[in-house]
């Protein structure tokens, strides 16, 4: 009986192959499971060196088994085991320490500087829209409703009087819940959505981003024109300054990031479009994150600052000095290697 | 033979992306320094959508808890509640995906449940950049279109078309590339794979069948089948290791087994009758013998894909011949 046993097993070479190596695979399986559950740092020195050795042996086994074995369950097992071990050995989670600091001190300012041209394009689109809206309002007041649209609860329209407009600009409420509401409604207001879309839709060939920012600029221009018409342009300027400098810049920044993505697809140069998109997205995303940061700051300024600080001078000074701070941040920071 | 032959040979036939043969069944290969290609199966859109839905439900649970606390603890008014809830969802959405994928190396809770994982396209570690990009773009590719879709009927016809075009182009990107990468994946240099599950079944050839000395096969009897038939038999035998509990299923299994035995005996001209109680032993003995034979042939450089290998060899001879 034992002789026949020998004979059969000896006949199937791949079965012998498996019997000789199976113990090593099992060890590797356990090590990989431990790495997947507790991270590669949970391994001791011996275990780590075992992982490397057994991984190489399993890869070797796989290579041989692909040639000599017809046992499908064995092949599937080795494929899966090697793939998992590969991920454990070559693709461990990156060390995340210092990620935030590196982003704030080096990555973000450098990304903004390198995207300066695209961001300028964003500002240009908004300015163009602003001028258009402003001019259209003075050509015919009816344009205001077309551009801004008629929100039912907003009294600010072509029919509003000077006093009504002023009362909005200098309204004071100190209710905390209201301020929280203002903070929330800010983040949901038109502008944040515009910023998100301006970035994300940039990848769809730039055009949606341009239209969005242009249209947003038009609304702003029409608003400005309405207030200038009533002789309170400066007051609106102060009202907008305190958060608007930050907020509108954020929109233009995210539009710039969007343009950069769209530009990579439209004008990839010598690279393939896939490569261009991959490379340009590195900085574009950083700029978008900066824009997000600015939007949160703007929300704080609007939700709390605007209702608490009602003097025109203070509003202008705070708004523009915050703007200057952003510039200082972008200009600072070491150059990237 | 004629002048036209080289022309048709050189001319490249144009294939449209949707006419090409589906290549997703072919796994992605990464060649590590060891030189043995490691294969991953790209996760399809279905399983990824399922993981996405699980994740959305999970984050919505958090939002609901947040709103419940606000409503009960602070007695916040309804309109504020809704806007704060929506804000909270916006605020935790992208960070949830980014943080889980960074900490768990490419897995969110939904992906864990569906056993899929984000990996880097270059085969190295996932970078924070890649994770952040793919999840920020998720806003533009998944959430924004989805939310817009909910309010689609309030829009004018023109905008409805724009939104549908937008959704169509966002969906088209993953369908048009081999790795099913959406725009965010392309930008971040990532793609999603099935996490392979390593289950080692017992080797059918390791323990000899109890009737091995009675069921002996001659080499000419083993020349009929190829690897495909062998592996199909292997799958059947592995299934038979766990006999079904239902009597109906067990009867069906016995019938299948009898049919297989009959077919094999007819095909290979096996002279002796096999009584029903020896069917399983016969199949196992045949499996061992056939595998040994085919692996032997393979070592000598002759891979037999399936039972048509003989016909294929004949055709090869006919083509190479004069």
C-alpha cells in the first residue's frame, strides 16, 4: 500500500512541489494577515525578515507553478497570496506625519505661485463678468432681474429704496443661533457651490468654469451698479470687502485650478492627455485646497465679523488686510526642491 | 498568393472602443523587482457602486445622529436643522473618504465590505495626493450629478440636457478605459482592484484514491482531454467534498457524477464497468492520472488547452505544410 502511495504522489510532480512548499505559504499568509490588520510596524525584526523571505519564495513558487501545475485551486491560491503579499511588501501606507505642516509651509504656496497664470485667468473671467453686469445694468435696469434672478425673500432689487439697501448693509444681530445660521447659509450660498463647481468642472474642458465665474462676476457687477445708482456704492464696497476679498479670491483660485485641469486636457503638449492630467492635478488640487481653506475663513468673517463690525472703515481695513495676509502666505514658503 | 494579400495584412483594422473585445477579464499586471508578474482583477463599476452606496448610507447615519442631537439637545428650528445637516454632510463627505483611505491604505468601510481596494497605478504606496484628488473629484463626478439629478424635474429643458450630458461624460470616462478609472482616478494615478482572497483547497492529487491500483489508465486513454476539462473535473470534485444536505440536490449530484463517469468511459474506451459506489473513486483516480499525464506533456513543451488540442495540432500541421 505504501509503495503505491509513493508511486502515485511521485507521479504527480506538482503535488510534490506543493507539499514541499506549503508550510512556507501558510507562514506568509499569517504574516500578510497581520500586516493587513495591524500595519507593517507591528512586525518584529524576525517577522519582517521572514515576510521578505517568504514573499520571494511565494513569488518563485508562483512562477514555477504557472509553468508546471494544472491544479487550478493551487494557482488561484498562489496568485492571490502573492498579490496580497506584494501589496503588504511594496505598498504599505505612507507615513502621514508632517503632512499638514509640509502642505502649509511648502506645498500650498508653491502650488499657488506656479498656477499664478491660471489664477489670473480666473480673476480675469470674473472681472470681465463684473464689467459686463455693471454696463448692462446701466443700459437697462430690466437686465438686473435677468442676471440675478428674482429671489422671493430678497428685497434687494431694482425697486428697492436707498434706505432698504442700507438697512441690509448695516444690520446688526447678535443672536448666536442666527450667526450659526448665517455661517451655515454662507457655506451653502451660491459662492461655495460656484467654487466647488469651478474647480471640478474645469476638467470638462474649461468652458463650464469660465461660464460659471463669468456669470458670477455679472451678478456682482449688477449688484454693484444697483448700489452705485442709489449713491451707496462705497457702503456696499465695505460690506463686500470684509469677507468678499477672501471669498471672491477663493472662487478665482478654484477657477484657476479648474482651468489648469482643463488646460491639461486641451493642451497636453508632448505628453499624453492622461499624463498631463496626472501631472497638472498635483498643483491644481493644492490650489483647490487653499481655496477651500479661504472659503472657511470667509465664512467665519461673514458669519461673525460682518454683523459685529459695522463701521465702513473697519470693514474695509479688515477685509483687505486679510487679503494681504493671503498674499504674504503665497509669497512665503520655501521653493520646492 | 496575389498582390492583395500584403495590403490586407498591413492595414490596421479600426476598432471602436465599444467594439473591442472586453479586456476587463484580463487582469492587470504589475511586475515587481522579483520579476514575477503579480496580477490584480480590476473592480467593475457594479461592485464599486455598491461600495459607494454603503458609504453614503454610513455617512448619512452620522448626519442623522448629528441632526437628532441638534433637534433634541438644542431645539433648533427646522429650516436651520436642514441647512446645518446638509452642511455637516458636505463637511464630512470628502474627509471621510480621504481619512479612511489614507489610514486603511485604500479601503473605506464600504470597500472593505465589498472586498475591493484602491491601489496606486504604479504599483507603489498610495500617495496622500492620489487619495485626496480622487475623493475631491468624487464631488464633481458622483455627488454633484447625483444631487442635481434629484432636482432635475424643476429645471428647464436646456439645463436638463446639460446635466444629462455631464452625467453621461462622467460615466463614459471609466467605461472607456481598461482599468475602469474615473476622472479622479486618472488624475490621482489610482485604480480599484478586487482584494484577492487566498483560500488553499486540499490537493486532490496528494492522497491517492483507495482504488488506485484497480483503476489504471493507459497513456493512450489520457490523450483525449486537455487542461480545461481537467480543471472542470477538479472544480466538480472540490464541490463534491462538501456533499449537499438536501436530498434532492444530493440525488442530482449523484446523477451528474454518473453521467460524467459514463462520458469519460465512452470517450477513453475504458473497458471495465464502474459500479455506482466506486464512481467517486474512479473520478479521483482518473483526475490524478490525467493531471500527471498533462503536466508531463507540459514539461515537454506541449500545452493542451482543451480537448480540441489534437484538432488544433492537425490544423497547425496543415497550415505549415506545403
